[in-house]
């Protein structure tokens, strides 16, 4: 089994969101898979967000590891916390904002349709 090094990138105002977020790619682009576009750990500092955006040609799942957030799913807003999992289907829209006192951390998985 190959061992891969993770790579962290900083994204500013991701999808029109607020502040900086940190994405640690757990699978690199050279990993042999056809359908997985991203498997990453995402950290959103207090007050930051990923803006509301639409998925075309893929779906995205978040699994919350730390913190709490407001998750917007096709215009409806939900509070999510540790242990919650969200799903944004192909053609749907979503966004997430850290509303807690700690960093929001979650696993993000994007799969091609």
C-alpha cells in the first residue's frame, strides 16, 4: 500500500465565502482513481466560510469532525455539529459558515457523477 504525503493549500474567499480556509488534500492528483475528485480535511477558522455554490458534474459530502456551522442546502439553513454528515448532489447548491468558537474541521469528499 502506498503512503502519500498530504498537501495543505490556503484558499481565500472560497466560492465567494469569507476569509481564508485550509484544505489538506489526503489523496494527491496522481492517486489512481477515476471518480474521486477530492478527498480532503478542511479547516475553516472562526468567522470564515465557503460561499454558496452549485455542483455540476459531481457531488460533495462533508463529515463534521470539530466545531459547529451553518450549512446552507439549496436555500435551507441547518446548524451542523460534530458527527453530522451533509450531502450535496449533482445539480444542487450548498455553502458552510463557521459559527462556533473553535476551528470548524471536516472531511470533504467530491465524487464525479
